[in-house]
C-alpha cells in the first residue's frame, strides 16, 4: 500500500507546495544514524491539501533534491506555481533545473528564528520588531527600505544575521508579488509543520527505527490518518485562485488544455 501510494500518479499542476523535514534515528549496519524525512505537502488547483510523498535522506544536497524533483515529474507534475521551504541546501538549484518557472519563497518564520539565534536575549524585542517591519511591509519597495534600515542598525553588532537577510532576500521577498490571502498561505512552512507535530505525537515513543522502510511505513500510517481526518479546501480559495489565474494566466490555461 505504501509503495502504491508513493508511486501513484499526481496532477499536472499544483498551486503551492511545501517541503520540510522531520528528523529520526535509524539503525543501519550496527550503527544509529540521523535521518531526515522530507514530506511534500501541496495544494492542488481545486484548493485541496494533499501529501505527495515521503523521501528519506541523511543530508541535503542538490543531487538529492534533483532526484525528488525527477520523481515528482515522472509521476505527472508538469508545473508548480510556488514552493515554500526552509532555505534547504541545494534546493533552489535542483528545482530550477526541473521546474524553471516555479517561484521560490523561503519561510519567513525560520528566517526570524535563525536571526535570533545570533542575538543576545535583550535584543530579541527590538530585533523582532524591526524584522516584522520588513516582512509586514505593504509592498516590495517598502520592504527593501525597511531591510536597509535593519542592516544599517544591526550590521555592526550582528553581521552574520544581517548578511543572511541580504543573501536570501530574493527568496524571502517573493510573496510581495501577491495579495494578502496568498501571502498568508505561502510566507511560512507552518502548514507542513502542523502535520509534523501530529506525526511526533505518534512517533515520539520510538527511540530508533530498524530501517528506512520501517520509518516510512509508520510515517505513511500517520499520513493516512491525517488524510482521513483533514478534508476540505483552503480558506478563501476562490479569492486565491482568482489572483493566481491573473498572475499565472498562460500557465494555468496550458495546464487545463493538457
């Protein structure tokens, strides 16, 4: 059943896909290794959420992500409008090879958390306020102004944190091209992290798994229960689809013709 689910045909187009990892320990060759389980959550063109697959790896790399993209393509996905990730290593290069038109949004929530890792506790308040001014801006131009103010204010004290915002701005700022309903949907990986929280409730008692397949089987059983209990469309899907149909008119029409 797991194999049939993992190999099942997918729709030709998805509006938004989230990629994120949950970590486990697996026994392998008389040793325990840390493995990342990457789950792929999507919203199809009817506004329905769907978990597309389970992929297990010891490390992130462009080669690994290229194999994931190749699998999704072979299963029928011809186009993805938007993806949201936690700035995964090698991801951007891989997806641009298979889906060159896909827009990439890095998770703002993860960016904020990563910034605070470099900060003194007493600066959490003002740093959080200044970062909220960036991603809470009404448009890209205002966001860039607030970003420059943030850099000038904090660069001397936290150069690594401010450099991260600069280096990743092209992926952090993608959501400014859309209205508020789509922004809420795509600016964070929270939708798939909510699923991971449900997975942890079931798997938290496991110290380690006997194999990758044993891990996949349990994750699949959890996914099956999630799919049974969570039905319905994304909130305000009609408004979101209307905006997507304007932004990606030619691509959506081509998908419908296909």
